[in-house]
C-alpha cells in the first residue's frame, strides 16, 4: 500500500474520531448543564479578528460567580450570513455553569443538541467509509522488474513435466532399478 494513501487515511480517520469525541463531550456537557447548571450573566470584554481566518472573530467574555470569583473565556464567532447576530464590547451574555466546576460552562444558545450529534456522527461515518474505500482501492506496490536477463540455465521449472530419459529401443532389456 502506498504511503500517501495510508497517511491520508490515518489523518482522515484520526481527525474524524477527534471531532466525533469532541462533539459527544459537548453534548454530554449540555445534558449535565440542563440538569444541574446554574445561570450567570456575563459581559463581552473584547472582540478581535482571528489572525488565522479573517471571517472569524474571537469574543472574550467574563462572568461573575456567587463567591466573588470570575470566569474568563473566549469563543469564535462565525460569519453565518444575514441572520447571525454579532456581539460587541459591553454586550451581555448568559451562561450555564456547573456549581462544582464553573470552568465547565456554555453560553445559552450554544448548546449541542441530539440532532446536531446525530448529524455529526452520520457525517463522520460517511467520511470514515470514504477513507476505508480509499484505502482499499489504493494501488498496491508492484515488485520491481528484473534488471537483466535471467540466468535461465540455472532455473528449473518445477511446474512442467520433468525431462525423461530416452526410451530404450524395442527389444532391449533393462536391469531392475535402472529406471
């Protein structure tokens, strides 16, 4: 199997599995927050453009905790078209967080639902199937061609009939074991 096809398959399957695990963990966090999450109101402290992709903005936020501490974080805001609502500095955001671990939190409205998980898993299965098909259809490595003439006088062909001695002329007798 060529190295390019194997590397491409490993990368595709690996990226697919990592994405699938992250999606399932986000869904699990959403479920935990629905059961035992506490509400907090935070504020956008800065918005900047992503230096990797100019279409993304990085939104930094902070929200207070009842004990007087605060949680800071950031998320990417994608430009989705006409219906996307863009935030600016000073805007208010609502969060759900776990009381025993407030660093595990989500913005209200950014939850990962069951439909999103099922759609994502289906897409990942399709990508993994394509990777397997790519791997199975990859051309196999062929043996190198010989560089010169083969020494045919030294090679015996064991598949064909073995050379036999001339049959004795008619009427001549042979000794036992002379065959």
